[in-house]
């Protein structure tokens, strides 16, 4: 079973990354901009109140709608989405349903979406060695 602590450790192991200051979220610096690739899901608990952090769910960037659809179809216990993410290339992950090795592959793939070209080779090798 993976945890947010595992997600943080994995995400922060890559080059050119930075963690958000106000809540859990990690982005990679690419072309002068910080591009998020995994972050804590902000859940709408009450319809008329602000969203609240849910540390048991991680939002993870994917390459596009095809990859998102494939993940959602692969395992509904692990992956889901909500209307807020319609049309956005990210999937929600129930950490308690994931093995750490699965989470590492997923976060590495998310990092590779935005990583500078010179950092991708190292990250791919890490992903293959799992």
C-alpha cells in the first residue's frame, strides 16, 4: 500500500523539481515554468464550501485523454476522476490501492510529460529499474 509519503519521496527524487509550499504538490521546472505533475487531491466535501485536501488521493498528470481513459478503464479501485478534471490530462489515484512500485512507474511517467529532454533519459532508466 502506497502513501503520500511514498509519493513525495518518489516525486522529489527527480531533477529540477520543486514542492509547493502550501500543500503537497510537486512540479518540474521546464522552459522557465513550474509544471505540476502530481499533487494532493482537493475534494469537494460540501457543495457550498471550499475543497479540502484528501491525503489518501493523489492527482497525477498523464500524457493525454487516451492514457487517462486507459488508466480509468484498467482498474476502478485504483483510478477515478471527477467533473473538475473533465478535459484535463490527469487521473485521481487511491494511494491505498497502489503498490509503491506501481506508484513509482506512474509518477515517473507523469514527470516525463514535462521534464526537460536532458533529464528524461535518467528518469526512464529509473522507471525501468522500478
